[in-house]
């Protein structure tokens, strides 16, 4: 049990939520854990623990708890605001880093850096990066229970793998000097590289939107290709999509790490001109190098 008793767990974005929720034990009620989840995190939590109470009022919940464990998302200020309030009232505050980039910016609000008392990471690359960036914060390496459970399902799945590409979509928040969102540039770049990696243009490609995105965003963009083999799928479980697909493609998504562990062929579609920081995992094949 790595979670403290009487701890308030806070998350909005899916990345941190997946990690935090995977650490919640089935007997969590005996530990008096409290939950404040919004957005994608709330959906993930309710799927794992249907009927479990979510705190309706953050201010009251944090005053009744003895510690805080929080995600570090960017979609809203839910998590950074929770960190700030926890520090203000003197609670021990722990934050979870669920990726390998933009570490310091996750703790900035109104141009002020608000560092927690402790930071948890879940792989050795993240540990090294965090130790280098946060010299005066305790960094702890925890088991990636979410990844372990996910990969176990893939490797034991009875769903046969077929010649299909799963493209993991994600908002890149940058146009890289062009008049087009980075995520769309990456898709264009990937499609132009298909033949160079031994795939023909008729191969089935499923596009999986990020939990923060709507299908219509990619539907409108992909219509220009007029390709019958393209499909947007936000309803199938990610585990099933992984099991079906021989190739996994994306920019910098955590899902690429899951694909590596699941023994898939993994490509990054970051264009050669993209300024985004690549993932540190050596197993990823970068299309811009082909």
C-alpha cells in the first residue's frame, strides 16, 4: 500500500489519473481515502469503482485530509490549484509525473513555480529527468501498476493481431511555425511515409482520439483523404485496439510506451521540423529518420 491513510487523491487529466487510480487498493475504504476527480479522470475512476463517492467540494475535502496526492495535467488548472492549496495549508503534497516532458511547466501558475514536497515517477527515464530538473524535491520511483495491468491484458489477449495500424492522436499545442495544428501535421507526415516503411495506402488505420478530444476534430480533417480504410475509434477499449493492431503510431503519447511493453512495432510521427521533445525510449522508430 503506497497511499497514505486519509489521503485526498486529485486528478483531471487521464495520464495522471490512470497512474493514481491503479494504486487504489480494493479495500481502500478501510484506508479512508478521499477522491476528487474531474473530467477524464472522473470517467476512469467511475469505470474502475462504480458507485464510489467523489467529493463534491474540494475545499472541504482538503481540510479534512492529512495529505494530498495529485496529478500534473495541463488541460485545466485543477491539479496545480490543488497543489497550491495543499502547500498553503501545510499538507504533505505529492505530485505524479506521468510523462517525460514539460516537467517544470506543470507546476507553474501565474508565472510562479509551486513545487510539491515529493514527486512520484514510474520509470527510470522519468526518474533521471526529474532528479536532474528538481534538485530540492524528493523524487521517488514507483511501480507502474497501470502499465503492468495493461500489458498483461494485451499479452494474454485472445484477440488476434492483424495487419492494422493504430494511430494514437494527441493535441500537440503547437503549430511549429506553420498554419496548422501540430497533431494534423504529424498525421500528414505519417501518411506520406507509409510506403517508405513497407505499408501500402490501403492498410486499415484506426485513429484513437485523446480522452480530451472529440471525434469530430479528426473526422473533419481526415475527410480530405477520402480513404475508406481510415476509421476513428474512441469507443473500443484501448486494450482491444492494441491487441488487434500490429503497428502503433503517435507523436509523444504515453501509449507509445505501452506499445513498446506490449511488443508492438512502434513509430513516432513527429515531423522533421517539429520542436516537440521526443520520448527517450530507444525502441521507438522515428519516421523523420527514414
